[in-house]
C-alpha cells in the first residue's frame, strides 16, 4: 500500500525539465572524458616541446608568457608596471622621434630610392650619410641602454682561436685583402637588429613587390647586394639572418643559402641573451606581451661573439648549400649551440598548438606506413 501511495504521489517530470540526479550523474560520467582530453592535450604539448625544443620558452614566464608566476615575481612585475614601464616607453618614443627627424632633415631634396631594394641612406654620400649612420649607431645603442642593456659583452675571435681549418701565411694575406660581403647572425629577437645597427649599421633586406619584367626576387637582390658590398668599399655591408626565424637561443636552425650564393666572404656573429627571470628571446610569445615584460625587467644581458671573416673555398663557392652548412657548423661549435633540423613550418605548428588549435598536423601524430 505504501509503495502504491508513493507511486501515486510521484509526479511525472514536465517536458523540458531534467532530473537533478540525472544531471549529477551526467556530470560524473563526463568528468573522466574531460580529464582524459586535458591529459591528452597536455601530452600533446609535451610531445611538441620535445620535437620543437628550439622554440620553447624556459624562463619564469613560460610558454606564451602565460606561466604561473611566483609571488616574488608578481610583486616585482607589479612595481615595474607602474614605475619602470611608463618611463622607458616615453624615452623609447622620444629616441625614435629624434632619429626620424634626423633622417627627414638630412634626406631633404634627395631623390628617393625606387630602383632597387637598398635603404635611401646607402645612396647618400658625404656628411649627410655620415650623420645618418653615426646618429643611427648612437641612438640604437641608446635605445638598448634605455631598455636595460647597460653592458654588452663582446668577444672578437681571430682565426687562431677558432675551430676552422689551418691556413698558410700566403693564404691568410690574400684573404685579408678581401672585403666580406655580408654579416650572418643567429636570430633570437627584434633586439638583434638594434644591436647590429649600433655595432656597424649594416643594410637590411626588405621584401618588396615589383611588376617589372626584370624583377629578380629576394635571392637575386641579396646576391647582387652581397657582391656589391664585397667589391665596393662605399657600399654598406648587408645583414642577414639565414635561419629565417627566431629561436630561444639554444639552437641553430638550418641556414637558407641566400647569403652564400654570391660566394663572397661573410662575418659570422653569435648572439646570446643570458637571463634569470624573463628571456629576451622572441619565440612563442606575442609582441606586446614581450615588449611589456622586457621593459619591466630592470637589467637585460647580451653576449656577442664575432668570429673571424669566413673565406669560402672554391668547392664552397661552387656549392652554396655546402658553404652555408659549414658556416652553420662553425657557429654552432663556437657558440655551444645545438644543431636542429626544424624550421619556420614546425614553429607555426607549435604556436598553433599553444593557441589551442586541436587539429594538429600529422607531424605530431605520424602515420604508420
């Protein structure tokens, strides 16, 4: 009788309503699936970090600069955000405005460079060019000083202290008369450009479009300009980052052959940014976040190693890929860098995964043939 009364008193659920007990059960059933998905995603990221270690941030701020910070770091960052950051931003903008005005004034009445890919200053002569170059070097160094690079540790090695092949005296004398055509450097950050501008103010390559029938493409332009710098003392030396993208500073990616097609000597340069808190390397972090954290760091460090001019053999001149690989191996050996066989395509895969793109390519989950 009691069970019948219970049956009578129990009301059927209305359409559209759900039993709370069913929701709890459903949530409990889904929890293992969610935990499994999160665990799988974490494993995917860990696997990516092993595969693409050249782009992994290992500082306190973690990948994408979104890591969980200790209390001390939070306090330091908070103080810097309201004190150091605004002061440095004002100073940086002031320096940029000053140099813009200098360039404007000293390029007045000069014909803009529309025929090739070089900067306008490369076509100037006399005091106008000297002012633009020297002020550019000074203000670039002042910019680095403003953002915390108070000291830059530079080391210049001679051929006797490098791991290259020994050469005879006659060979050395003939090579010393050859002017290098390019500076080749590993690439960690936009800060690399500021350093090289402060050091020797080289010429850079800007990829532009052209509808002319004789347009040579970037490789042709680079080759011509390396040739020109090699043969013409008045031409600015060209600055190239043959890796084609940035790394975290511990690795050296495969070199593109553009800087080596001309067969001219090159100057290898190795950059390092030692750090304890925030790494100045610009890899898996947004530009705005990187600038903010960089300006909030009281002191930043930069170490530079200049290797002697690398003079290619005839075999290397005939084979630009061999030339590029040999320079890369030398830089890795002298800088203690790890050779990596990945590049920009793999970097995009890693960044996509960090940004939550679950459709990871087959490079992460290779198929068994």
